[in-house]
C-alpha cells in the first residue's frame, strides 16, 4: 500500500510501468504517460501535497504540487519501483515528442508557446530572488536610508550598496545568456553553444568597439542616447547594449537550431564534437552582431512602443485589459510573450508599465483564495482549508498564482466569475488613479507579491489598486460561497457520514466487553448480529440507486440505498432514532438509529435550489422519532414546475461500516413498506 506522497502519486497515475517520462516546472510535475485513461484523477487530487491534477493533450498529465515540486520530483525519481522505469527526459524532450504527434493547422502555434515557456520557466527562481533583492533596495530608498535612485549613486549610496545593487542587476543584465542557454536546450542544440554565441556581445572586447577610432556615434536629441556604428571588415555594424534583451536570444537560437542540424548532417559523428561548435560560433556570432541583434532590439522596442501608445492613449482600457486577460493566459501557459515584453521594456525604456495592472489580477486571484479559506474554515473543510493556506502563502509571499489556480479555482467553477470582478475593479482603480497621478511603473521584473510592492511607483496607487482587487474578490467568494449547492450538499453529507463513522468506531471500543458478557451469560460463544429494516419514507415506485439522475448518489459514494419516484408528498421516518440533520429547506433529513445506522432521506434532486418553496418541515434537529412519524411534506407539482426531479433518495451513509446493506427490488411501495435490509 502506497504511503508517501511520491508513492501515492505514482500509484494513482497508473504505476511506474505507465510512466514514459517525468519532468517538472516551477509548480507542476509533468508526466508523459503510456495510457492517461487509467489515471484515477479523483484519488490523485486527494493525495496529501497534491493541489490539482490537470489532463493535457494526448497522454500528458500535470500534477500541481506548488513550491515543493522539486523535492517531490526527487522523491519519485528515487523510488525503488522507478528504477526499472524509463529514465526521466528533459521538459523539452517530452514536449518535442508530443509535438511530433500533433497534426493540424495550429501545431506551429503550440510549438511557439512551448518554446517561449521552456526558455523562461527555468529562470523563475532567479527572477524571483532578484525581485526581492530590489524590493529591499526600494524600501531603503523610500525610507531615505540609502539613496538607491540617486544621480551619482556611487557617491551618494556608497560602494557597499552599489555592490548590493549588482546582485539583482546581474540577473537582468545577463538574462539574454540564460535565455539563450534554455532556448537552445528546448530546440535540442548544445546549450553551451547557444550561451556562448550570446555571451560574445557581452565581452569587454565587444563593448570596447564603441571606443574604436573608426566608430561613428550620433546622439539622438529626443532620447538623449548615443547610437554608434563600427566598421567590421569594412561592413557597418550597429552597436547596441544587449543587457536584459530577450528577443535577441530567442531569434538567435531559432536560427542557430537550423544551422546546428545542418552541420550535424554534414560532419560525421567522430568530427561533430569539434567542428559543429566551431562553425556554429564562427557563423552565428557575426550573424547575431550584424543582423539578429539590431532586429531583436527593433522588435522589442516596437512592441513595447505599441503597448506604450495604447497605455498613453487609452490608459483605462489598457489597465483593465491586462488583468482581465491574465486569468485565461496563465492556465494555458500563454502569458510568456507578455513577460518577455516586460523584460524588453525594462531593457529599452528603463521601466515597465505592464506589471502594475498585472498585479491587480494576481491579487484578485489571491483574494479569491482568501475567501475560500474563510468559507472552508467555517465549514470545517480541512482539506480545502489546508490547500488554501498553502496557495495563499505562495501567492502573497512569492507572487505565484498556480497553486491557487490549479489547487482551487479551476476545481470550483463559481470562483472565476467572482475573481474576474476583482480583476476588473483593480484594473479600473489603477487605470483611473494612474491617469490622474501618473502611470504605475517599475524598474525591475518583479513577481507581484506583498514583498515587492515597494518596487512600484507611485507605490500608493499600486497598493490601493491591488488591495481593491483582493478585497472585492475575497468578499464576493465569502458572500456567495465557492461551492455550488450540489457540492455543498455533497460535502455536508460526507461530513455527516464521517461523523457517524467516528461515533461507530467509538461504540465498537465497548463491543468486546459486551460480547464477553453475553458469552458468559449463555455459557458459550456469542455471535451478535442485529438486523434492521428501513422502510419507505414516501409512497411511490422504487428504482435502483444506479438509475437516479444524480452522479454522486448513483455512484454510491454516499452509501447504498434506493430511489423512490414519489406518488404522495408526505415524508415519514424510515427508522426510529434521533434526527441528526434537518435541512431548513426541507429537502433533506438525516437520522441516526440507536445502534449506529445512519440514514439520509433526500427529497428530490437539486431541490436545495428551491430554497424551501413547496416544502414544510415538521421535525427539529436532535428530536426523537419513531418509524412512521411525519418529518415533512413536499408539493410534488411545485417541484416539477420548478424543473426539478422529484425522485426521493434513501441511503445508508455509513454503509462501509456495516456488515451488509441490501436494497429491495423495484416496484410500488407504500410509506412504511420495507425498502432496505441492514445487517449491523
């Protein structure tokens, strides 16, 4: 029996033999399975530490873990049962193999987004780390402790704090080399070749070309910047600062991949190790410096300028559009192009204006999770409560939305509409305030969390906007619940069953003494078997539970029993016992017998939505009832007119704890006729 989280995950996805390959990203395990149809998704999502399970195209499957994904991945790969399984492939290998199976007009689009995702996803950790370093600097600057934003920063801040500044700038400045490395891996090119080509334009030798005697520089009077052109082999080459550029390495590696494949076909295997990297560098460094570099900068600047025009022309539309798009882009992994534009803006403009509105979506997401936490705590739903606590911590402290999205929001359909209202309120707030007092900007690529609020300016506008998004989403979820009435009823029924099971276990602790006493009195071995009959609570036609029009009851997840298509509206007690639950709406009654049998009578399907209209209640919770006592009445015509099924369901909710539960065959019954035999 699987015990650890890693063992349970492997078991629920079909065992080691069903795993073709496994990799992980920042929050998810990514399985390539041999047969995804055998995955037990419901059981998988209940494994401790699993926030959600997401089927993908083909036989791909994602298991959302959150911040502990790396350790869970390591635990799985080190399981003895995985020793004979196929070795884990890289993320790029898995996706490339999947893309090879795809046939259709959008395969290239899928490949494009996968390429972007694979190029940036491994960098999330260092980007998050650098964003927190600059956040500390921003706080010190805001409190006038260290002038990080001073004109002469070396003089005003001192060498110590300039050194501190270098710790986060190192990530953004050398980001193109990191992106080139990842992009090359994604396209099955030697990643060190990709990184080396990009690093060539960062060397002191390349940077010193600006000081060469035959280099001509002109000043852009509008921007106040110098544009220099050097003569290389008699050919003019535009010199650029490539620090922080992301479009250049993405384009360069795409071209390099084609050259790399060609060179591998030209040279025999015993010569590839030397000559493929040699010609790759010899060709791609000049191509990058002369053509791809200027093209990438032009592309990034052009896209940034276009978004800047939209932000300056219709700032309110821009501020609302960004947070309303992100909830749909992130689950599909389509947000990477916008992330690339943010980085390009920081590199070319010195600041970014997309992250401010984007932050309102993140905090609307976290606010909805906070609302779920409040509701789950009130309902004593410990599983959802624990998931919400972890997701909220990952969001507010790390700015990571995936645990909230996959662990909660995509599992409960009522959350998204309420979260979108929070996104809209946050977007309108930051749009109006930004229009009046100035657009919210940041000079860092910051994960939008509580810790990075200081990197935004004006900070108070950003803080007010994300607070509005958070509070609105949270209050809407609290006010309306995150569960549908059916999900709420199902949880309450399961909770009642669990309570009954606990009570039964407590009673069983006294059973040995009772049995011993009975054995002594009888002079031999005693066998205690109690048989009870459950009678029909309402007159009508009995149907098998599997045929009722409710998946939860039909699956017997809440216990075995019967359905009754009623011909009369009087509901009576099917057993003698204590009323454990009495719904205010009159649609459900729970009874516990003296010997621990738990009965649920559910009048109609989805009738909770009628809010008690057409129902009367004639009994109170904790009241003692005898067989045949009136529990309530229902107007069957009113139920039918409201569009609901009148089938009344009678189930023994603690079936698993009993020896035998035997429903009677179908047929006409009067109230009081036997419909279930129970052996305790």
